[in-house]
C-alpha cells in the first residue's frame, strides 16, 4: 500500500517537538520500525511526522549516582543490547533488546519507539516493568513521570513523547532475566516474560517482579503469581502450579495459539527466567 500524504518536520529541540506534536494528526518519528509499517498497511494515520532524531538530549545511557541508570528514548535497541552499563545493571533489558527483530531492526528501532508501540506486543515493556523502571514523558502539560506499571495501563498520551527511562540498579542480590518465544513470521513475541528476583539464604524467593506480554491482552505484571511464589521455592513445578492457579481469562488466544497453550507457555518461560536469574 502507498503511504498517505503527510508533512515532515525535523525539530532541533524537545520544546519545538512538543509544540509541533500538539497539532492533531502529528506523530513522532524515531526509528520508524512500527510507525511506517502501520502507515503502509493502513493500521495508522498521520498528517505530520515529527522527526525527533536530531534531538541529542534524547540519546545515551549514563549512570545517575549509585542508584539508577538514565537511558534516553532515542537509544537504539542495538545500543541497549551492547551497552556495558545496561548489561551489568539491567541484564533483562539488554536481553530483551537483543531478542528484538533482526540486526537491521535493532540498529534503527529505539527504546522510546518500542515502548510507544502499545498496539502490539513488543519485547522491552516486560523488561522495563520487571526492572521497576519509571518512564519520563514530555507533552502539552509539561514533564511527567510514570511508573512502568502505570504506563502499561495508560499508554502514551496524545501529543506526548517519551524522553527517557530511569532504571533502578538494585543491590547485588537482585537478578533479572528475559525469555521469549517469537512468532516465526513477525519476530514479535508470541509470549515473552521478564523477571527480577532476590533469594534468601535458604533459596526461597525474598522479592519478585514478573511481567508477561503476548499471552495476555496487554503487557502486565503478574502480581498473583508473585504472591504465590514469594517466600517459597521457584522451581518449574512451583511456577507452573502458580500459573495454573491464575484466572483462565487472563490468557487470550492469538496467532493460532489457544489461551490454554499460551498460559502454559508463559509459565514455562517464567520458570526458565527465574532459574537463570537465580544462577547469576
């Protein structure tokens, strides 16, 4: 399908970008890996593309004191996967970026674009939720910060742009991991999970965060599974039992897979991720 007509502008500052996005029909262009596909297929529309790639303030990874990482929204997936600060402080986020698409997609796609594509299952949101990150936005009402959980529920407000995320760098006893089964045709996750876990001296779970996408209607944190596993072992049997105890309507059929299959797959991937996190 031929793209519809639209205007193209490339602002030099975040303030200019926010002002341009206030106009109805304006869309953010960063890597374009989701937006341009949607425009071609008719799944998205735009009267103006606001190209933010020239805004240097939205790039880069840096350590903020001892407690957190600041990651700019224009950081590419390839940069996330390779960055030593991300790999050391938020390994599940680096793994999720590495699992996304192919090398061309990873070199063009951005952190902000992946998080903004809330209409489909993508890899990074589960890792951001599991990491207990916050998401910084700029829009008509000024600057705003949301928890990753809140952003997953609310989505990106009209006219707003993701500027960065802040990822807590936890003490050494906290470890994270990401697991994914991809749809063979699209490489989007059929199911993907990310976990962050801390274990007591006896091997029982002292702290847990688990997030899933693909198998559920939207990316979400699995608090019910966390509650059942907290204070006990997190072996495959315990994890699958915790998933079987969840409401059956939590998991939804998609891409030729039944809800029952996707629920079981989510449990298997979670067990694998927890085993890898415990071994780190």
